[in-house]
C-alpha cells in the first residue's frame, strides 16, 4: 500500500510519535512505553510512519532506533501554510469580537452587587 505524509499525520498517536522523535531518536521500546496502547499497536503506527518516509528505523545491537526525517513533512507544511492567512484573519476577527464584548460588559453597570 502506498502511503503519504497526510495519512501519517492524520492520526493523533502518530503525531505524538513525530513530536517525540523531533527531540531525539529513540528505541522502539522507549516510544511504546510513552503510550497507553499495546506494543503491537505502536509498531503499526511506526510502520506507517516508516512507509511514508517520515522516520527511519535502524538496528543498533538489539535495539531498533527510530529517527525522524523532517524533510518528509514539508508537503504537509506547505499545504497547511497556504491557509495560514485565512485562519489568522479569522482568529484576529474573533479576537476583535471578544474585545468588543469585554468592553461592552465593562461599560454596563453591574446589577449583581445589589442586595
């Protein structure tokens, strides 16, 4: 099965694994210990990440170490980046709306202080 970066980042567990590996390469067992899912389930997630080229798994002695290949995340970054201004505009608009509501509330007399 041919997988792509979007399939890899679609799952929250895989995103968490990517985040872990962004800091340092880790053995498979160390990764598995960080999740409340079975070791085989973690292995399946690692396999998807490997098939997408996001991680490499190298055997060193008895351990299998996972190392991130951050360049493989570039297509997802570029796709998301094209929507950045759209979301920034909406967040800014929402922030202005909340500020307006807060100002209006501060200008109204507080009726909760009456006995």
